[in-house]
């Protein structure tokens, strides 16, 4: 593993998760020249459709250590009705809600817990707004490892119940989310807990396979734009790393434009990028999109996202809660896809970019849908109508006769 800033190297089997010199994220590096000689497009043809089909590009030495719930292999859905509604010809959804615990986090949990098992640690942990905790606790159970979870005390109850059912050691902390993140590193330093948090190297390795799958599913034609809901920046960085690695190996001949989406109520990365200022903590997060509401990505991958955006002609955009709610409903009504508010942010951003003239109707566009709508039902309750109540057959027939 190598520090992205100073280049200092660390063992891939160690307990370092950020650079001890400059506190920047660590990234797993491979011998890409060697990989060119052993990997081709045909290499993956007859393999099981999960993230582990890309084993040569994952940092697990022995297959016997792999902990899997058949994560990955999620569908890339070609939009029909929403694309027509928006005037687009090539719109796709990478639906990560189909993973075992309902979000993209399962990819990173699988690789992270596998590495934890491989190096012989006894406990894994993370600080999470919900999805990561639900995922990590499930995979820790699968591996027979202890799991320690830190969550904000206002985490949606649906996510909390899913976590609690897995019976980890879970603490709901009445402090700002950045403090939870710092606490997680104390768990690592003082108690040897293996961190599989938002931008840990192993989590990034698992989540980069989203990009690998998109390339295969599009028959090796790289999308023009990838729209990613972004919180701490780990998933955004991971998806970019996936495309970069396939490019380095020679499996694809170009890279996509990456688009970072944040909520107006918590947008530290977008603010720094658009205003060309230093990345600073967001003072008072206020958004329904809890999964993308990390107010201080300085502690995670915020700077890494800014580097990617600047080097790769990226875009960064904010969307309001109102736009997120409208997009969430539109995606369900037009395409039958039920996602949580953070996922719908990618659709809200797409609509805004079209309105601002930043999207060409013939471009290949992929929106990342990060998690299922079942993760956060509070917002849904406020949008839906009650069922039509009937007491007689006459009422039943009258209502049906009114349907066009």
C-alpha cells in the first residue's frame, strides 16, 4: 500500500489505514505491467458473476480466506421510460441495492473481512451512518469475527434494526460524525481492531469492482459520464481507481468523466471544488440524504476526490432535498426502482445537469444507485397516499370503472 501524497509504502497485511506521515489515504498498488501479460478480456468470461471474478486485481493471497455472500454482479439497467422522459438515448443505472445487505458497502466488506481473516485479527470495526455498519456486521458474522460499530445517535431506525439483528457491539454516539471517525482510529491503535471504514484501502479495493463490472456489462465501451453520490469520497475514489486500473492494463481505451454529487445541506467537497478553495468541514449538516452527509471529508478521502476531479476534467454539483425527493419518486414511478435518498441524488444531479446544458442526449451516462429505499422509510411515509378503502363490491367495481 502506498500513500497518495508522500509515496511512503506500507505492508498490505499490516494494520495501517492512513499514512503515518501525512494522514492521507493509502492505496493498494499492483504490478500493472505484469498484469498485462496475464489478464485479457477473455480472462473473466467463464467466471462466477461476483466481484471475486476479478481475483487478480484484489489483494487476497489465498482463496480459502475469501468471505463472500455473493456480493457484486449487480445489474446495469438500461433506462427506458425515464430516459425518454428526460430526452436521453443512453442512460443506465448501476443498481447496488441488489447486494446482500442492500447497498454497495458489501463489496468493501467482503474484501476487508477477507483480508482481516487472512492476517489473523480477531475483531473488525467501523464508524458508519448505517449502511456500512449493517454490511460489516453481516460479513463479520459470516467470518466468525467480532464486530464493533459506531453510529450517530440519529441513524434511521430501519438501518439500526438491521445492524442490531446481526448482534455486533454497537454504540450510538451523541457526537458529530467526525468524532466517530476519530474514535474508530482509537479502536485500531489501542485495541487492534481492523478498520473497514469509509475509505480504508480494502474497502476501496472491493468497491472499485463497480467500475470493472460496468466495463464488462457495456461490452467494454466506457461510459462518457459516471454520476456518483458522494459523502466521504471513498466510493467515488474506488470507482475511479477501477476504471484507471482497467485502463492501465489495456482493457479499455479511455476514462469516463466523473461527476461528484452532494446534498446542498452538506457539500464540503463540491464547495471546495467549485470555489477553488481549501477543503473545510461543513458547519451544520442538514439533509435527508443521511448516507452522504459526512461534514468533514478531510478525515477521509475528500482531498483525493478533489485531485481526481481536477486531473480528470470532473464535475461537482449539489442538489436540494426537494430535488432528491422528486428524483426518488420519479425513479420509482418511471422505472420501478426504489432507492434511498442518497441514491436518488444521482438522478437529481442528472436532471439538473440536463437543465444546465452539461449533458448531451447521445452520451452514455451511468448513475450509481448506492442503496435500497428500504434503508430509510421516514421520507417515504411523508410522500405516499393511503390505500383506497372499500367496503362493498359496488365500490370495488366503481373504482375500477374509472380507470382509463
